[in-house]
C-alpha cells in the first residue's frame, strides 16, 4: 500500500496511456475526407506535443529559480526538463511526419508550422551544445539558465506566432489550438483525447524525474572524483 500511495500518479499515467492506446486503435472515429482513419494519430501526436510544451515550461521555471537562488539542483532540473522535452519533441515530429505522409503524400512539406517546429527544436539542441562547451559549472549553469528562458520564448514564437502570420500554412490549428476549439473533435473522441493530454503530461514528468535523479547522481560522482583528485594532488 505504501508503494501505491507514493507512486499513485505513475500508475495513473500508465492507465491513461493504456486507455489512449486502446481507444486510439479500437474506438470509432469519424471517417473524414483526406485524413480518414489517420485522425487517430491526434491522440499521440498532439498529446506528445502538449507534454513537450508542459515540461519545457517547467524547465523555464527551474532556470528562473536558479537565477534567483543559485541552487545547483534547479540547474540540473532545468537540464533534465529540456532533455525530456527534446525526446517528446522528437516523438511528436516523427508521429507528425507519418501523419503528413498519409495526409499530404510526403513526410515533410514546406509549411511554416512544420519549419517553425524544426527550428524550435534546433534552438533547444543549441542549449545542449552550450552546456557542453562551458567547463566552469557556475558559469555554465547561469548561461544555460538565461539561454533556456530565451529558447522557450523563441520556441513559442516559432510554433505559435509566426505560423499564424503566414497565410500559406496548411497545418491544422493555425488559427487556434488544434483539437481544443469547439467543433474540432467529435464528442466520442474527447473521451480519449483529454485523458491523452493528462497521460502524456504524467509520462513527461515521470521521465523528467528519472533524468533528474540520473543527472544528480552523475553530478555527485563527478564532485567526489574532483575532490579526490584535489586531495591526492
């Protein structure tokens, strides 16, 4: 019972994702023109991107907290959040590419929404490169924290603002949030879609906690190694 009380949210996340998989593949969906049965991908593609934005925003909060407190754990949490967001972003891109193949006949088209998502991901990859290029821990953490805040703002601009100013975009949701506006989804799909968002949120947070513990342990081992070298030196 103690394990259940401590990890109830993890079990909830697993149940929600199982519900999404079952509903996504077996429940009835409207047979719409062009996209047909591929509309089922909305539970995975859109849900993963919501999870990505959620955890990237959490990373910004941790970065701001680091700038205010200089707590090294906040820097590690921000790093873990960005890595989690990149993984969810990659999964979102892959599911989106397969959806594009069925809908538009190609894995990638020259579309402002798609291009903005790709550039946004590259912006966060630059965050990883920045961290690896600075050896001093305090300087690295502060530079990474500042960059992470700007990266999130730029990412939001690339995927939300710029596509709305481009009239040539064919990606759904350019005029609003896809699947959240009234009339976007059939009522029967909502019983799967909303649990999907919650489930991917939980999965993103779960992976974040794992990466945080891993990075924290690695940092501790690195500190012990450095202190040992200094002592022997």
